[in-house]
């Protein structure tokens, strides 16, 4: 007798094969039969008549490292059919950690990933020190998704160099120690390491996050550990748009050659009003692109950010804003009032058209505290509209609205991927890995955890840019294979029973909503999934009809066991 049989489904296997009608039998956490099982007996039968049964989705880019400490469900990704998530991205994370460096790790996550310090301070119990003990502890607690842990390079450098990690390169002795610790983490099942070289990524006291001080010799030492084991991968955060610089290319080339393992890097998107700009970016590293070399990540959703001028994170892509990230509140007030600062940003918008020439027409007043700011939000005003009403320049208007509201006004910027013709080539390009959900990060700025349901809604059903089979493949076996978890991301005998059942006619990502469920009572954005009927994780029913069914069947996956 089987533990579970899912009957009458439209099976889309995750490998790109044509859908077929059939049943799926599960014993324990494993798929044991696929086909006509009409006479099979089982403890639980689930009827999927008229619905698609697909492998659970695999999210290659999340930051749930902190959130899973107080929210092991890691909402709201599982609600959108995500059953496996890669954590530890962009060189920041929560392990390994010495007691005296906990505050430093948290400030890294505040500044790079927009996770509030108070919530981490209240929500993380720090029952680990080494990376191996981190994996063990969170595994023992149970999870609402499987997680694929990468060793973030900043905590690794903090652990070995202490506070000096933010000031200098490592010595030969320190490099040896880092390599030993990383090798131990890999032996215990880590999936590789991550790092960043993005200038806006700053940590404690506004200093560059520690991995930005790493030498090529440090990277080489970690790569040697990967090559020894012959498994694992590397995630590298480069700047969002523009050319791949010489130093970036040198690092990418070193990581590929020295590790012998694939590298995924961020990011490839089309710049606003430049529908072919991503091709120019790829051409600069064309010889380094390939699924056994490097695979750029892209997004299938419009990149839409919420921000205030107390934390103008996304504007750090412009040189004029990068010094602002390290300023105190009083220094920011002085900066925003300074005509020369305002002019420098106007020049940046011309010289670095990352967000397009009509950016102020896509910059909205979303919320505020003062009566004036709330009034603008209620009217749904753009900065361009308010500037015309006041007869002033949009940059002046932007700063004045924020200053009038003591930097508490929330703005909404539709930054990239808002034009369909710019996005379709990205989702169709088989050289790219679709992800960048940033689940668990930028909690009060965005929520792209529903990228999977958005892809099925917009790029499969509404536009036909992808077939159903191809859309599912890009959400499942493609990321699973890249990270070496080939027993997931597909429906086949012997694979793990991570499954999502959805209605292809109604599946969609709902609008953002605000909830106040952080440990300190703070707010974050979430999105509801539509058309997701059921989600099974390791053979257990986790969500049905949008409702959590109890249990935490997720596991910390191990790279030696996939």
C-alpha cells in the first residue's frame, strides 16, 4: 500500500516533456510509481482532476537565513509552490559566527538585505557557531521548504579575521584557516560559497562588507576546496546593469577555472528603454557563459522597489547616492538639501540610464506620515506630476517631499522589466537562470517570492512566451540541476516527492500586502498565491487551498546526498 496517490493529474514532469494524464504514487518521501495507478491502494488519495501536477519549484536566490529562525515556514514562498530554496546568497548570512561578531553579521544583513536589526536581535537564538552546526540546528527544527545552504564569504571572513575582516585582505595563515573551515562545511553538505563585489553592499558602520576586501588568493583557496570534492557551485553578485568591468571579469574567470565548478552571477536585465542591452552585457563574457562555466541570473518580474530616503538602498546603483549609504540621518538631511547633490543625481540619470529617461513618471508617492505625504499617496501621484504642479524640477520635488515628511515618505519605483518587449527575451533565453526573488530580504521594499506564479500567469498563460512545459522546466529541473539536486525538480520514479498542484487557468501572483508579523511587530510585504491547489513537501501535504496544513517536513539538503 502506498502512502499517497495523486490521481488524474495533468502531469508536467519538469524536464520539458509533453504533459500527460496519469497518477503518481508516493512512499515516504519518494515517488515510487508514475502512470495508470487506478487500482492502487493508498493511505491518502488526492484527486487532481483537471489540474497540473508539477515538481515543486526551486528558487535559486533567497535570503531566508535570518527569517527561518523565527519563521521556519519561510513565508510566503511555499504558498507559491516553492519547495526548495537556495540560501546564503550575495556573500552575507548567519554562519559561521563567533559570539562577538553576531552584531556585525546582523548589520551586514540590515544594510545589504534590508532585514531590520531589531527583528534579528529578537528572532535569532544563535544556537550555532560553525557552519556545520548551523545546518544541523535548523534541520532539527524542521522547515517549510528544503534549503540549499551556501557558505557566505563575509561571515567566514568575520569568523577568521574578526573586526579586521572589514579593513584588509587575509594573511596566508588566515587564508589557510578559511579554506579549512570551508572544506569542513562542504564535507558536511554545504553547496558552495557566495560573495559580492557590489559597491553599494556595505555592512557594519557603513564599511564595505567583509568579502569585498577579499584577495584573489582567498578566492583561489576556497575554489581549491570545491575542486577537491568535485561538487558545489559559486554565487557572485556583480552590479545590476552596465558593462562587466575588467576586475569583475578577472574574478569570474578565476572562480570558473580554479574551482572547476559552475558559477551563477547577478544579474542580467534589460536596462529601461534599451531592449537589447542584456545581450551587450553577455557578449563581454561570452566565452565564460555556459552551464558548466557561468550562468547569469535574471528575473521574470518587473523590478519594483519601495524605499524611503532614510534607506534609499536601490538608488545606490548611482555614484551620487553611494556615499549616502554611509551617512547618519543628520548628514542625509544636509545632503538632500544640497543643490550640488541634487545636480549630481540629475547628471547620473543622463550618464547612467539604468532606470530610463522617464524615471520620474514611474516614481510614485506610496505612503507617508505627514498629512501632505498621505494626500499625495491617496491621489496616486508620481514625482513628475507633483513637480509639474509645484513648478519645480522632479529631483528637487523628490527631496522636498521626503524632507517635509522627516524622511518617512515611502516611494514606489517601477525600475526595470516593466516593458514586456524587454522581458520576453530574458525569460526565453536558455543561457539564463530565472530567479532573483530575494525571498526573505528587502522586507519593506518588495516581495518577489511569487515569481513562480507570476511566470506561469504572465509568460505562460497570458502571453504564451513560454509553453507550460517549458515554464515548469525553468522553475524546476533547470535550477535543481545547476545546484546538483537532481533528485528534485522532476517527476520520476526514485525522485523526492516535492509536488505542486495548480490550475493553469487561474494561477497567478496576487498584489503585495502589508503584514505586521516580524518579531518586533514591524511590517513586511507579502503576496498571496492564486490558483495553487496543493503543495506537497517530501511527501507531506503542506498547503491546500492556500491554507497551511501543519508540520514542517522541509530539510536542509546535503550536497553529498543529492
